[in-house]
C-alpha cells in the first residue's frame, strides 16, 4: 500500500474484481484508471484539439468516391482530390489567447512589499508559461501549472500538457485535488534503433513517486522512486497541498474544438470541393456522344485531352457528333457558404470578426463593445476560473515567501487584474478621463487612461515632475540645495516637506 493514498483506498475498497472479495491494491487501481484514461473520450478530445490547432485535420484523409455497382460508394483515384485546410480554429485560439493575455496582468496589494515580491515572481517568463496554459485551456478544456523549487531553492513554474494529466478530485466541482497522475512518453535510442519509454508520475500530498509502464503494469523507476516536492541542501521546504494548479477555460472543462469542429470540417470541405470542380476541366461539361468511333470512354477522354478532337461517324443515315450540357460553377455560392461558416465559427467559438465593417470609419466605443460582445462574454467565464486558480496559486507563493525568509504574507490580499487587449477609441477614452477629473481620484483616472499600464508608477512619476517644477520656481530651496552638504536623509525630509 502507498501511505499517501488514504482517500483513494476508500475508492479502491469499493471495487471488487470478478465478484471476488479481495480488495484491489492502490497500484492496481492506478493501473486500471490509466488504462481507461488513455482511451477515454475526454483525452481523445484533447488530442483532437491539439491536432486541429497544428493543422492536422480530418480533411487531410478524405477520399474521392463515386457511386459504383450496386449503389455502393467506390473510391476513385483519377479525380482531383484537394485537401485544403482553412484553419480558422487555430486563428480563433490565437485570437482568444491574445485578447485575454495579450498584455501583462496587474497585481495590486495594500502591502507594497507583498506587491513587489509578487511582481518579481510573476515576471515575463511566468507570463509566457501562463499564455501556453491558456492555449491548453482552449485546446483541452483545462491547463496545468506545476509549482516547484529549483536546485537553488527558487520558486519555479512548469506547464503540464492536459492530455498527460489524470486528476482525482475530492469534490464534484473539481476544486481540490486528491491525487494526480502524469503519463508521458520519452524517446531515445536502443543501440541505433529508435525507442521510447512510458513514464508515470504519481503526485500525492507528501511528494512524487516515479514509475515506468511495462505493458499495463507499474514498475518503480530508478533507485530513488520517491522525491519530496521541494528541497535544498540546507533546508527542506514543503507544501501542505499538491502543488498542481488547474486553470480552466470554463466550469465544465469543455474544449473549444467541441464547439466548432463540425463547422471547421464543413469549411475545409467547401474549399476543397470548389478547387476540385475547377480542376476537373472537361468534367464541368457533360458530353453527349453520337456514333462515337470506339467504345472505350477512357480512350475517348484521352484523345480529347491529348489532341483536342475525337472521331465520330455516321451510321444508318444518322450523323455522328458531340453535344454538350454546360455545368457552370457559381463561385459566389461558394464564397457565401464560406463566409457563413467563418461567421458561425466566430459566433460559436466566442471570437470576434476583425473584418467587421463597423471597425471602419472611426467607430465609437458603443460600436466597439458590440463587436467584442461575444468574446467578452466568453472571456468573462474564463477570467472567473482564472481568478479562482490564482487564489490557489497565491497560497503556494505565500508558503515560498515564508520559507525563504522574505516575509509572512499569509493573510495579505492580492488583486489580479487582467488587462484585456481590446480595441478602444483612444480620443474618446482620453476625453472621458478629462471630464472625470472633478469626480474621480487621480489614481482611478490614470488607471483608465489608454496610454498607462502601471497606474502607481505613473502617479510616482507625475509627483516627481511636480516636485521638480516647484524646486525650479523657488530659488530659496535651490540655494539651500547648493550650500548644504549632500545628505540623503535630509533630502528626503526636505522633499517630503515640499510635497506637504
């Protein structure tokens, strides 16, 4: 028995194999759950989203068929078979990711020290990792952030792919982890031959256990199959919970591909069919042959393609010849269908149409809000889930700050503000800020200004500029600054007095 499988043992005790009364072991329980997970519809949808994002879509395996003998569909290879991918799904994922995390998020705390520590931890590398996790949320419905200490004892973050993680939840809302299993494959060489190994990592409350899959069985991996979550040479650091945070695109953990796959496939099919019809050349015209000098239609088509002519003859007073029935390709119909499908993908996927006519002619803010309404509603749901995930993440960050002697911030509150990359009418926004001068505080107005990213830093710069102008306009203070010796403490007191 694994000593950290306490709650899972209750589940395992309820599972009886083949009517036997013996209890399934924890290891066997995990083996069977892994087997089910690898072939589950949930994981299959995750892999489908990943493939579609990379352009590996169903249209690439399409075959051209015709009605053959007995009414059965028969594959034919002498017809054009275009397999065009118009990857609107990839565009939609990038659009939604850029809208939500295109700009760095803002951290606000009442405790300035805590805010500085959080800004140092949530740096550009963390933002990059968070963007990848957001992509995972859209592709797989859920993303995973692993928190650990590196060899120097520094808090670090790593992204786990959603189709690698098998979670065991304590509650139906999927808020608290009981256990997590990571299944992944590593590639290498066996001599000169390519080889691979399937690895399994089991994350419990006290640490990680490492295994290797041998068929469907778990075998302990290496001489040290167990490792605590964090350690240094001098001092052990621990976490009270499994340091694995789930980020979700929505509360149901539904991948984006399930909302738009049928529409994406229909768009690819329409594009490909249009090119097939164009390339079929003579097949766009139905030929009615009279007294053809030959019986093989393949030879007829060959002669028509090679020489541009065929031989016909007159039989029993009936003149030979070829009549045509023209079949026109209406490109406007294809264009209308494709435009309709693209619009449906945007609406069902919660995006926005960057080619909307309302974007032209200097739209006002109300028009812009209307154009972004779909993606704004969808992103609101994602932000709710992200706020909950950050709440869990901040617990681990506070533990790290306490363990490393940088301060005890366990009871401090932190506000995470996601600065969405939304199009705005800057002139209108600036004018609204100016009109609010007598109503709102300066900090609130500066925070809403379209040119400002960090309101607090901008306020500090503005105060320094005002102070500098006061020094220039007051020669008494200028003379005092020249005659008195430089003293940092005195300068601070003088400046503070001037601000008052």
